[in-house]
């Protein structure tokens, strides 16, 4: 367990059964359901990479009873995990292209694995330029600070940080993400933009990107809806005709744009 | 067309034409061509779809407390009992905004049981109704009539009250077992308007998600108590219950005790505080 | 399929035999309504029942279902599965409700299959009871390809009333169940009742797509109370919630019915609710049945039983909605409001309603 | 599972144990300023009273939500005691006056639901009335004991579900 922000922790899960741990395989962007027995179960995006093999990691913000219980747990506690579920970022398709990765607040959680996938030294040259835009309410709320140096020092990579409200020590940007997008003007040419964050931020960031010439098919995001079963039966997570647990959580906005009202 | 219908339509047309209200909640004829259903009239033309007859059972004041309507100026058609709901809501300061109450003199509402039966008999509440002219309304439609004697509202309770505690416990256990917790009783009740219902609160989770007897018991017991001194007796909770739980009995019981102990009838006087919101230091309430 | 005859007494005798070997679940009259309940006395079965208020789906997909119990051990948990379901016979199921189970099968048995549902389904024999008359004034099964005497989704179908019933054996399972019944050859199907409702359902998926942003939903939702009755009484609604609860000293993970008409259904822990309005939730009810489910499973998720319309406290009538959607003037998505902005709901019924 | 009846004692887990002497399970909501102090006084004065009562301290009887009481009964309490400052002595001036009204109505409702009125008791106990507290608990315990165990609304699966009584 690692404190990422005042209300966000990174949890590392080690599977008890070595055989299951051995056979576990997951892709960038998939999610799993984590159980705190006696409290309940909820879906979280997996924040770690399958290879090189490490613990299963989830970045969890404290928002409700389940996340509260997770945050209260001690190192070495037992939780349940079901998964992996859902689709993934088609990382192979992105090879050779430029990437813009925009995360707002806890929206950075699913994007961390995208960034870490790309900045792997062995893999880095397969991708073009990487722009990471990480925004949060305050400097303290910026997650994954412990990895900023690794990200920023990767070749052809630019890490931009922004906050809504600075503090005495903050020397960086104080601006909303959509405004930063307009300022940085990433080129839509041969580029994919991956956006994740609160709905209101997504709405305005997408608009800013579209104004720069990005097409819906170049705009990718992960969608967060309430989810119970993870296998398409509980009937709760749909955005229009797409079920987040089966068809998502990764969507291009060409796919769900017409149902945006529901998201 | 009855005079009541003509009167309502004229009043609503006028309110809408003058832009006194954004829309009016009233009744129109439903899909079976017989029974009324709620209708929201936004235009003067739509005012002509409004009806009023002995099938207008819904208590439309429910719509006034919906969070989605906050900030709107609304007209609402009220029967005398619905007007009592409105009085309760006003006393509870649910309306910082403007409401225009169009009161209708009520002939009594028929049962229309779903399995046929004696559908034309008056509803239980109407059989003992002693208020046919709505009190405290902005507009009155129909001729105010002299009220008859006050009738025994609580005769229906007697058989159950005569039973032993164990018998009553078994009775309610059987009733609540059927409950699906669809929450229609709560959703139709104008006096149920909490932003977060205790029944669905997660922290702490008072009731529990299980749709079972113990959970259902707690839900109905507390929902009823939350209506103590506030329930005006429209019995809509009982009408809407798909599995026919006699919820009207529960609310009637507390209405009776509130009347006996505090001489209070919800919604009849706007200058009196509800019994659980106040106290008298000297009262003993049959306690030691 | 072969048709045979059985007398009323023969039927009751056979059911007595069935009840000795399996849990017999059948419609009984409770407080003036019909519900499917385990039968203690065969005479309690309401052979001539009108539609059950709660559909028999609750015997395969119960309102509360324990997924497992949780025992806390030292630094670990033990998860125990619930006791297995025994053999059951669901007697008297109406063709529409049987068809609804076939629809639920598509969902619950799709990989990965829901093992609780699957186990119960395998252990349940369905004995259908054809409709001798229209069950609810609002039912419209024939508009969705079903029928009051449809035998396709049951193991055995009985038709008739009073003293004699025609028996149609539809499956091997049904044949086995009937061994021991006193059957006579030469049963003849009684005439099917004529149904009063024909509702246009063709092309509904496309109509719903077009009407996605229509203000129609807002008008319809105006009177919606936001209860979950329509979803709980629907024989094909399957949405559920999963939570852990403390039951007298130990915890259980429970799956319970939940419905899309509740504001809490989609509300996230952080407070955001993607379906924040009654209009969006009501649209979800119809779109799920006539657009999303058909896209995924190839069938409409509605059998026309009419319960949602019949029991809705404020007369939100699916027949009317489907008719309205057919005639609604809608602009393609994205353009927002329709030309007739305040198009009143229920226009399909014409002006007859306006004169009181 | 065997259901306990009026004459068969049972343990916390609800099993029938013919040899044990049945003690009612009671919940006491005590106001912090008077009755909880009164209970303390009873303790320090070495007064004995039945241990069947589980005490929950509340800031004031006015804080006792009917939900607390109903929940206690739902989860199997045989009796619920609410005790607080005497009228006129409330630390918050008037909390107990509100509770007094709430109590009588809640008792009426619970009785109508099948919970005998003797199972729900309100008493005024001041900080100095340790003796009274011990007496109240003793009397309430025997009063509830005389009624016998209450069958709480059944928890867990009902016969509408798999694996239970009807199968």
C-alpha cells in the first residue's frame, strides 16, 4: 500500500494461489472486481502491467463504503479479486503513432498502465511522441508523483502537470485541463488522445481536442459506471447499447458519442 | 362534461395564459379510457385534456416535492385530502417557491380493484371522509358544501387491535413477506421526500439490501413512524402496493394515536406544529 | 408433440404424485392476488387463475439470492456456497411467462453462465397452462410473436378449464414427468381466446434510436413516480444488485433484485449519476427491452404480459408508449429537441379521451 | 433450524438449549448526562442488576432515533430500555421532552406490529439515582422475562428462496 494523494492509495495485491498467479494474464486497460468480505465488491481499473510480472495494482480513491474499508485495511490483509474483465487499450494499434494521455484526478489511475507500457525502455521506440497531461484539484491531489521522474525522462516524452488551485510551493501551472489542451495544441496528425477523468472534465476536454481537429475515432477513454457482476448480467453499466463490463471500459468516442447524454 | 371539468380547464387555461405558473399538474383520462391518471399541462391547449371525476385517486402534491422540479412555479389540482398534504408540506417549508393550489370539491373516489370486484364502491378513506371541500386553496372549483358529521376514521383498526401481540406479529410477518420493496408506497407518498431514504442508506446500512421479511419489517415500521403526525390519510400507499399489503392500517393506527393523544389531525391547521416537532412541558402522556 | 386428455381429478391426482417427488410450485390466491408459491395442499392451486401479480421468474431468479456465506478465519476467509436447489416443478406457468424464461436463459446461460440460475433451471420442469381467456386487459403477447397457447417454452402444456384439460407434451423432460398420469388419447386444443390488443412492435429498435434525445421521454416521465414496480413485476427484467450483508453473526454476499427506475441504480460512490433524470431512466427501461437486449441477444426483452402497464400506479402504459414511438416525429440524434416540442404523450389515443 | 418458543430458552445464536436458563436480551439506550452516569453510580456502589442488558450511550434521549429501537427489535432484542434525564433536567434543555412524545407513539406502533408494550420502556434516571437504575433494570428484565423470548422477524432466506423450509 502506498499513499498517492490524501484520498488515494495504491494497493498491491499478491495472489494466494501460485498456480492462479502464474496463469493470470491481463491487458492494459482491463478491470477487476475487488472484494472486502463483509463489506462488498466494486470494480477498479488495473493500474499495473502484466509484464514484467509484478503484483496486481489498483489505485483507489476513497469515495464510498467499500473504498473506505479498503483504505482502512492493514498491510497483509486478505481481499478477494475477480477478473480480469473487459476490453483493453489496443496498444499494438497505437504503435508508430503519437499519444496524448490526459488524466484528471483519479482518472489517472487507468492511464498509469498506458504510460508505463509506453515508457518501458525496450518498447519506447515503437511509439511516437508521448504527451502526458496530468491534472488535479491541488498539487497534493496529483497521483503517481513517485513515477513522474521516470515518465519525464523517457525519450520523446513530455509530462505536463496542472492544478485547479496551487499552494505556496507550487511553481507549475494553475489551469483547467481543457485550457491547457488549448494552450499546448497537440497535433491531431497520426495521434491518439486518451482521456480519463470526471465527466465534466471529459466533456470539455473532448471539445477542446475536437476543436484542434481530433476526430471521434482518435479520442479514446475509459468509462466508469456502476457495475455489479462484471459479466454482462446485472444490467447496470450500459452507456446506451454498450455494456461497460463487456464492450468496455475502453471506448472510442465514435462508439459512444451518440449516447453521451448517459455518461 | 361536468361543471368541475369545465371549471378546472378554465382556471388552468387562465393560469397558463397569464404565465402565472409554468405548468399545472392535474388529471387526464388514462389509456383504458375510463380511469384518470396524472397529467402535466404546459399549454392552454393542453388544459383542455384535464378531467376530474371519481377515478382521480392520485395525490398530485407528490410531484411538487420531486427534486427535479425545484425552482419551478407549479399549479396543482388538489382534492380536499390532497390539500391537507399540501398544508403539511407548506408547514414543513418544502416550498420556498410559489405553488398555486386549485382545489376541487370532491365527490369521493371509487375503488376500481384490479380484479374487478366492486369497483364502483367508494374507497375506504372516502367512506369516512368528512371534508369534501378543500381547505386553504388559492382557487376553488365547485360549490362548497356543508360537511356532514365527523365519522369514525378508525373502525378498520378494531379487528387487528383486538388480537394478541403474537397474532398481530404473525399477521404482519405474513404481509411483509410479500413485499418486494419496489418502493411504490414511498414513491407515491407526498410526505416521503428525503433526499436519501434510510432504507437505501449505505453508511450505516440500516435496512439491508435483502428483500426479506426482517428487512421489509424494518422498512415499513420506520416509514410509518416517519409519517407520524404527518400522514393525511390518502391511502395511496395501499392503493399502489402490487402485492396488497394493507399499509393504510399502519398509518391509520398512528393517525388514531396522534388524534387521541395530541388532538392533532395532519394538514387541517397550518398554525399548529406537528406533534413530534413540539411538546408541552407539563404533559405526562400516561407515563409515570 | 402429441396431444392427450386429462380430467380435472386426474390432474389433481397426478399433481399429488408430483408433489411427493419434487417441490411443486403453483399459483395460489393470496389476499386477492395470485402468486406462485410452494404447494402444501393440492386444492390450494388456483387452476383458473388470472395472471399472477409477481411473475414466476422469482423461482429461478429469486428476489434475494445468497451467492455465498463468508466465515472469517484467522487472516483468511472461507466462502461457502449455498445449498443446492432440489428438483422443482413449476406448474401453471402462462405461455408469456414461459417465453420470458427462455429470454432470461439467453442472458443467464450465456457464457460465463450464472451457475445459480443454471442449476435451478436444470432442476425445474415447466408445466404450462394455456390462457383460456385474456389474462390482463393490457396483455399483448401476440404482438411479439407469442400466443395464449404457445407450447414452445414449456415441457408440458395444459389447455382447457373446468373438468377437462388437453395435454401437449413438448419435451422429454415433460414426458417423464407425465409418467403416472392417467391420460386419454385424442385431446383437442380448445379454441384460443382472441386478444384485444395489437401493438406495433416492428422496427422499434430503430424508432428508439431516433427518439433517444426526444423530449417525449421527459413528458412521459413527468408522471412517473420512480418506483421499481414495473421492473420487479416484469417477467424478463433481470437487473440485480450484489452486496454483502450481516445476517445474524456472519456475512453473506447477496444478490437482490434491483431496477433501473431507481435514481440510485446508476449513482456512483462519488455522487455522479449518469442517469440523473426520470426521463433518462424511463428511456432506459424501454431501450433495454426493445433496443439493447435485441442487439446483444437477438430477441426483444418483452413478452407483452402487460403487467407493467396494468400495475403502474400512474398508468405508464407500454402499449401506449410503443404506439407513440411509432408516430413520434423525431429528428436524427444530436439535434436535440423535436419540432413539436411539447408533444403530448398518448397522442395515439386520439381525441376521445379529451371529452369527459 | 429450530425456532425458539416461549418456554424453550435459547442462546445468543438462537439455538435451543434446554439446560441453559433463559435470559432476555435487552438493549439500553442511556443518556450520557444522567442515566449513563446513574448506571455508573450503580456500578461503583456495587449494586447488582441483571447482566442481560447491553448498554449504548447516547448524548441525549432526544438522539434516540426510532430506527435504533426498531433495529434492535429487528435484530432480535427481547426488550429495549430508553433512560434519560428527568423532565426539566435535560442537558440540552428539551431533548427528553421530544423523546417522551416519540416514545409513546413508537410504543403504540410497535404494539400494533406485535411487540408487546411491556418490551419497550422509558424511564427517567438521574446521575445520582444509581439505586433506581439497578431497580429499573431488574424490574424491566423480569417484566420482559415474564413475556418470554420474542420471535424476531426472521433473518436470512425466507421460504421464498432456495434451500429452506418448504423444500
